[in-house]
C-alpha cells in the first residue's frame, strides 16, 4: 500500500483536533477545557465567585489530566520494552478515548448539570484523550510545535516574526524562518479546529465530535503507514 503523510501531517491533524475537542468541551460542559489545564483554573475561579455549575469537573480536571499522562508514559515504556510500535498504539488509544467522549456526549448530553456523573465521565474521557495527545506530542513529535498549547507557540512565532523583519539574527535566519512557518501552521490548524467545532456544535451539538474521531483515526492511520520512517 502506498504510504502517505508523515510527522508534520500527523501534527497538523492533532493540532486541528486539539482546537476542535477543546472548543466542543468548553461549549457543552460548562466551560471545561479538555486540552489544557490553565483555562480550568480561570473558569473554576469564575464558577466559585459566580456560583455557577461545573465546579467539580474543573477541580478534578487537573488530577485526571496528570493520571492520563502518567498512564500513557508507563504504557509507552512497557510497549517499548516489548519492541512494539509505541506511537501507533498510543494514537489508537487516543482514538478510543475520543470515541468514548463522543458516545457519552451524544448518549447523555446535553448536560444541564455539568457536575452530574454522566457529565463528569464525558468530560474525563475528553480530558484523557487530550492529555494523552499532549504526552504523545512531547515524547514522539517533540521537534514539532505543540498541538494543544498555543500560548507558547504564539509568543515564539511573534518573536520570530520580529527577528525576521528586523534582521536581528541574520546568522540563524533560515532556522528562524523554518520554525516560524511550523508555528504559524500549528496555530492556524488549531484555530481552524476551534472555528469548525463552534460552527458544528451550534448546528448539531455533540454529534460534531464525530469529526474529532475521524481526524484522530486518520492521524493514527497515517502513522501506521509512515511507521517504517518514524521513530516509535
């Protein structure tokens, strides 16, 4: 079978999914961020002050995120010791978690009470999927920009743009230009995921998460095809 894709293409799909899943979770689960924990601290503070719902999920988001990363790391080490394709398997696990997120959201949602057991289970499935994606990117795609955290990427892209325009570091201009291109594309893909998720959630609710499952599965299949050229 003809091979397609590569690390950059896989990272692009993961960046899109990072924005897509984070936006869907935020809209459908009372402001719960699934892809990163910083926003949950902010929305938790707001919920405590304003007396709104979703406090339990935001409190538990951090430990769930940490546990998912730790389990992913341990699983990766066990797979590596058995000489199994780590990245391929972990991406497949992420797809499984996205399917769980999608199924729980569609079956039990919408969630008038985001602190209900069904809402919490749904949110934790989404958080676990994005936590695993964070871990996979850090370990296996570390030479590419982050796929879920855009603050650092935007900061570095802005610095690079200023340096390129001003000619501040001519000796490293080529490397800076390459990094700027990669960062800009990562931000663009993430933003596209956010925009599409918001539009589809408005139209069809949690059914929009089918897109995230398809995109995640495509990334996993790309890795399976590109495996001989990539380090697992």
